[in-house]
C-alpha cells in the first residue's frame, strides 16, 4: 500500500473542525483507494489559543522541521500533503510535496503577511475551489493546481434530512471566535431580532471561555465541539444557514448546509463563488440582517435546488473521484 504523509498542526488534529474532518475523510478515502494516509504533526510549540507569540503559526512551524522530518523518515514516506504554508520548505527534503491550504494569504486574514513569502516557493497544490486555483496562478504563478473539494458525508445528509423538522425562526452559524469570522455580527443580529433562535457552533472547547467576553442575549444558543452527526442533526432543524466570514478557503459548513437544503446567506466575496444555487444569497454587513429575515420568512421549508447542487458538486463521492485521479498521477 502506498503511503502519504498528511502534515497539519497539532491543534488542527485535535479540534472538531474542518481540518480534522478533512483529515479523517481523506484517511478513509485513502484506505478505499489503497493509500495509507499517515498523520504527522509537530509536538512542541503548540498553544491552546490562537496567536500566542511563538506558537501555532508559520514562524513556529520553522522550528518544527526536525520533528516533522523525523516522523516522515521513520515511516519511509516520500509523498506528503501539507496544509500549512509554513511547511512549504518540505520540498527541499521531499520532491513530492504538495500544499493543500486551509488558509490563504488574503488581506482579510490575520497574519496574511506572514504567509506570503512561503507561497512564493509553492510549486504544486491541491485547492478546494476554482477561485483559489485562479488566485494561485494570478498572485504566485503556481499553475500545477488541482481542484478537489472537501466532500460532505452523504450518509449523514440522507440520515438527517427531514423537512418537517425545520424550525422557521432558527438561524445557524458555524465558526470560530476570530475577528475574520465576525461572531460579534451574529450576536448583534440576535440582539436586534429577539424573535429569532440563533445557534452559534464552535469547533473547539477553547471558545467556551473566549465567548464570555460578549453580551450574549437569551435567544443565542452556544454549542461547542459537536460531532459531524450532531452538526447534521442541528443543520436539518435550521431554516437558514449564515456565514458572516470575510474570507474562506472552502467554507465546509456552507456546502453541508446546501446538502441539507438550507436557505443560505453568505458573503458576496468571490471566494464564495462555488456556493451558488437558487437559494444562496450573497450579502454584506449592510444587508445581512435583512437577507436573514427575508430567507427566514420564505414560505418554503427547504431548497431542493440547493441540495441537488451540493450533491453534484461537493459530495464525498466527488472528493473520492478527485483523489483517485490525483493519486494515480502523483504516486505513479
């Protein structure tokens, strides 16, 4: 069986968020394709919170190369996928290394200036959207780029789909307590719309503490570190899914929301161009609240158009076929 190393930060492997979901899904797909995905992460310089100096970000990654390389060599791995741009220099040691970015140097993201030098030496990448493929070419001259989405779990999307369970005034938001994600905007919406039931879901327990700084109204329900099963169950009962982020490399919950037939309110930034169907509404800070209220008041419980689009574009089946073709070329 072929081996491929998947290099991520330690905290990405430990939280119930996109990177960990991606890692588990890729590992399972790899087994079906005859490829063993080996998880690799540095063991030191890890903080339980974002943006502590010297921890968790690109500069910290540079002092972890010895640990990462030791793990790679001990497993006799010569092909690696890395999700953090700070590990770009792996190509100096392993010819077959490819970037699969969970973040991208966009001005909307904290620390984007730190990422930019690393992207200038990327030569091969897998990205989740056509938007990122265009940006890799336009900004960094990287043209060896394959687009493969992180596919949602079709089994869960069938298991939990029940339009009769939709609660008309329920709004769902999934994200992190980070400035780019705009949790403050969600709380302000809840303050202004006390008739709405607003669920805010966070991928890690660490946000339980950080959310205490906000004045959270009674109509906001906070959830932390839900399983994928729990996410889909809650998603099903929701009328509207809202993403308020300034920038995303993929926005996995948006594709899951579409798969569950939700009315979707999303930012109008072109990085969300792949979230495009009959009932996906792009907006901004000036009109988000009005869009949410309009979508919540819509007579339909679900959008079959959104659901059909998602199954055709973002399913686990689509992801598996993408990696089948990629591995056949890359590993041979």
